[in-house]
């Protein structure tokens, strides 16, 4: 089974936050032996927006069984 990792920051001033989120998620997987994962990252995308490109792609991948 593949695991999806999703991180998002709402402004370009939070780029370190995105890196920190992704690092924490990958470390979590690595310490638990989870090696089959895909990372989805939305940068400079507000949580209020109706569409978030990487979250939308993640959801489409889930719906299609990827």
C-alpha cells in the first residue's frame, strides 16, 4: 500500500515551514519502515481556496486507486 504525505503553507514567507512539515512526515515514515510514499506539497496556497492543486491531485490519485 502506498502512503500519501500532504503538506501546505499559505504564504511564500513560510517556505521553511513547508520543508519542516515534509521533513517531519518523511522522518515519521522512515522510523516506521514506511518506504512506499508519495509527497504532495502545496506552496503559497491558502486553506480557504476551493482548489489546492496538490491536494486535488492526491484526492484524484486516491479515487483512481493509485
